[in-house]
C-alpha cells in the first residue's frame, strides 16, 4: 500500500535561496504550460510535451527532467479538475463556481509544491541528507530530519516521486513509500465496535470514549472568526481565512490520526477486528437544523473511517462496515428497538428490560454484534451444487 512520509529539510540560508528560486522557476513555467494547454485544448501529456518541451527548457532555464515533471504536474492538475467537475464538486453546469473554474487556465502559486523523481533528487538516508537539482545547479548535502518511525519507513520503503514543499518559510520533502501490508487476520477473536459522533468522536464497545468536545469548541471558534473575516471582504481577510481553514483541517486530521491509531493498536493486540457504521447517505437519512447541517457537513467522519481502514491494513486487522440504522435505539440485550429507549442524547434506557447506559456505548455494542453476524455471513462457505 502507498503512504507518504513528510520530512523536514534543514537548508542553510544559501540553500534556501536556491530552493525558493527553483520553486518559483518551476511554477512560472507551469503557468505558461497551463496557458498553452488551455488555449490549444491539449491535455495529453505526450502531446503537450511535444508542443512545449523545447520552449520551456530554453525560456525558463529548466533541465530536461524538471521540464518533464512540470508538464506532468500541469496535466495532473487538469485531470483533477475534470474529475471534480464530473463528480459535481464544483456545482452544476452554469454555476458561478464551475464557470469560473472552466473559463481560465489553472494557475500555480509561486511556492506551489514541485515533484522530483530519482533523476532530480537522491536520498542519503544514513547521512540524513539529500542531493537535489536546483536552478543554481545540483545542490548536495541538504540536511533533513524526521521522527524515528518516519526515517525508518523512508529508508526501507521509499519509491517513486518526492514533492518539494514550502510552508510558512519551512521546507519539507513529501516522499511516496510502498509499504507491505501485514497478513490479514482471517479469524478474528471478536470485534471492536466503534460508534462515531460529534460530541464523542469515537466510542468503542470496550467503553473507551474519545471525546470531541474540545475539537467542537475549537471548530466553533474558528467558524466564528472566519465569519468575521468573510464579512470584511478584503484580500487580507480572505487570505487569513484560508490559512485558518488549512490549520483547522490539520488539527482535525491530527485528532483523527490519534484516535484511529489507538483503536487499531487495541484491536491488533487483542486479535480482534474493527467494526464501524456505514455512514453513506447520512445527510439524506436524518433531518437536521441549519446549524447542525453545517456541523455535520464539515465534520471529518469519512476521514476517520479512512484512517481506520489504512492503519488496519498495515496491521492486518480486518475492518467491516455494518448497517447504521437504529444502533443507538436498539437494546443489545433483548433486541427491543424504540425511539423512547433514548430519552436524551447521552442516555439509553430500554423500556422493556431496563438495560441502561451511555447511548454511544450502547450503539458501539450494537455495531460489534452486527459485525459478528456480518462476518459469519460473508465468510460462510458457498454451497456446492450437485
């Protein structure tokens, strides 16, 4: 499976100047290539490269391989744009956002990330240095650092391209690694049911509760500040709002990484699988107030599920999705299902047998029980015809 490892570069002042000049030159060239591709409606890598290759090398001072990577970056950007349009992410045909995206060439920021392959960038993992092509010539002995786990993964599994990234004056290399998956546990001892929510981001059938109250307060505060910035309608306010949105996304991703890592570690240690609710179409199944719709739409439920999946694949832990209907209204002991079983958001009390407890924990237990049935059904032997 493919993962990315981000390490921090520690360039000297002279090296940082060369790296900045390289990004600026590559992205200036990318803007020119993008304009040509848009005007001529040529979005095939080979066709575009035949048209623009020589001009880009001579005009922008790029070597052969950086020129090829720059053309590929432009082609990939238009491929992504077309995919977003097909998926409806930019609105319906004729919408303001879609017209704006389709009416002009894609532009690249002067400090946008630039891909490098092994011809332009070589790693010396033992010395923790890289040798990288720049517009000022080949630059050697650029130091990098990272966590022990990152450096080990990089040394053992790095393959393919690496992206040079500049963020807030700091330099990073994002490397692609091909990590082998652990053998899948085909016979889990049991399941860890996980109920995802807003107040409690994840509650397990073991009773572990990963609260989201702090993250919810943080996101509300960020939303309030963004609304104030948007009301100003100035360029500086817009730039600040975008920086805040990226910071918020990184914070939410960090929380989801931590939660999924802990739950996967418990499942791996105990020989169990992980069961989660299938949340596809949740916006269509529930009726929410206006403030709740915004909260649900911006909450990283799907991201947490993706983190569960890929971390479990690395550990060989099976993951199943089960039906999410009535998991918080069904009694796991007697099976009675009723809306009145959940008198408040946090509490569950069965009207038939009297079982009581936290509603999210009850939901996680129901998810676990459904996973037991689903796994048996999926792995049942196919009857042979006679």
